[in-house]
C-alpha cells in the first residue's frame, strides 16, 4: 500500500515538473522551484529506500514469528504429553489410610 502511494506521489511530482516547465510561477523563480523539486525527488528516493528496508525487516520478522509458532506448538504438544503421562502414572488412592499417608507425605 505504501509503495502504491509512493508511485502516486511520484506521478504527481512528475506532473508538477511538467507544469513548472510549461507555466512557470510568479511567486518563485524557476531555479528555486527546480531546487525544491529536486529536494522532493531526493525525499521520495529516500522514502522508497526506507520502504524497501522496512519490507526486508518485516520479512525477517515474519520468518522469526513462523519459527516461534512452530517451536511453541512443539513445546505445547510435548507439555500436553507429559501432563497426560503424569496423570496416567498417578497411583490411585483406594483407602482412607492411604489418603492420610499421602497427605502426611505431602505435608
């Protein structure tokens, strides 16, 4: 979206250049306007470069999130398996005496 906006702004800047070449301006000299347009072109180039860098950074961040999601899913699955195993390995308490012994042990 930002790239499309930059393309639109670049076209507008080109139209401004053409308009300046044809009409000129009473407020500023053609030289001053040419300098201003050159500055704007440099700014557009700088923004295009920044957008390209941002795009590269975002791709890197997306890749890191993808790796994180994979590892998180694996850890979650392993944790669930261990919890299931622990739950299955618990000995069942069948009598009041065994329950009291377990409570004493835990205390």
